C-alpha cells in the first residue's frame, strides 16, 4: 500500500498513538505524565492515581523490548491476520510495560528480550469492516 493511501485510513482509536508521519518522525505511543509525581501512565488517565493532579498527554515511547508474548492461532477478531501475536513491551522512554499487538509478519522472530520498535499501519478493520490503522511492535531494524 502506498503512503498516500495509508494516510487516508483513520486510526482505530484516537489519542493513543501518533499517526505515520509525513516528516519521517517515528510514531509513538501516547500516555499520561504527572509533573508532580514524575510518573507516566498508559493509557492516559484524567487524574493521577497518587496525587489527583491532572495528567498531561505525552509520548511514552516507541522503542522497547519484549517482556512476554503469545501467538494466537484461533479465529482472530476485527479482521486481524491469522495467526497474530500480542505481548507486553517494556518501553525505554517511560519505563512502562504496555500490552500491544506485535508484527504479524514477524511471528517467527519473536522472543523474550527482543528489541522492538513501534510501527503504525493498516491492520484489521474497525468493527464495521472499514480499514483502520493500528499500532504494533516489530523487531528493531538494524542500521
Ligand atoms: Zn501525581
């Protein structure tokens, strides 16, 4: 799929990740940050669970490593490929552990501790059958 078409596909949900950029910046997961407690959250809550101050929207990272994962081989929901994989990613930037889809084209490469990077692309549908963009972590490309 070319970039112009991809840019016309909406995200499956807004405010959780940045879209593929037009300026070559990597996509990033969006969460919350409490300035008082110096604490990150994902997903972003309205208020900090510790001090009840308002939490601001911020990047929580796009690079990390696989803490744990599983491959799901049963009939997938929402038009996801079969099989598909999900896992917990330890993010470097915020040190959060988040649950996310993993690259369905890289299932054979997945292993605990593997360095991964966030990608955003067309994956599955939005529940009505329309294509949508989803975030997923993929084995980090070597430079
Ligand atoms: Zn706080």
